[in-house]
C-alpha cells in the first residue's frame, strides 16, 4: 500500500470515530512455549473479541512459528491491565516490550482483536514480517511502531480473512 493510500485509510478510520480520551498503544514481542494450534488461535480470538469489546481495547496478534507480535490500543489503564494478564499466560513468554505510547489516533479502530497464524501466507509477506520483527527485537530501548509497520501487520492479519466484530 502506498504512503498516500495508507494515510487516506488512517484518516478515514479516524473520521469515523473520534475518541473521548488519549489512545494508549502497547506493542510487545513474545515466543510460544509450545507451537500454537488452530484451537489455541480460536480460543484466544473468541475470548479476546468479547472481553476487548467490553474494555474498549482493540488490537491484533500475529504468530509466525516462534515469533509473536501483539499490538493493543485503548485507555491506558485497560491496556496495562490486559498486558499484565497476558504476561501471565503460560502459552508464551514475553521477550520484549517494544513500546507503550500515547497517541491521538487509534490505528486499529475497528479491530476488537484479530488473531492470525501465518501458515499459508505468501513468502514475501512472511519475509517482511520477519525483518520487522527482528528490527524491533534488536532495537535499543523502546521503538515506536510506524504506520507502515501497522499496515503490514493488518495485511498479514487480513490475509486469513476479515476481522470479526461484535
């Protein structure tokens, strides 16, 4: 997606809903303690969609073998509380908190929670994901996620189908 189309897409989502509070975005990387199954993905997504809708948290979770990336957005207290719960989940080990920042814009406005494994994803997208993951993993300190990176994660998530909404 071109930079102009990305900006237009983000602008359109922003116009659709103006938030009543600053958006807090948290991104982390982790690795599974054992390979995720389709049942794991279904369990995470089904529980997350309803719970995140009640919390007014949006996000996405992308899993590629031993690499997990998740972005969460919403009220800071809701996102931090959810992240503490996620850290205790025995299905994975958090290896890096990439960033925790306040923003005026919710980048995942309509995404209650989308959970995607990347089996069957085109090799060029997998390569891009691996490159971005490695850059974030090896960056010094906190690294803010760019709009282009979020668009890549959305593209990966949408490859498996449209997100569910409640």
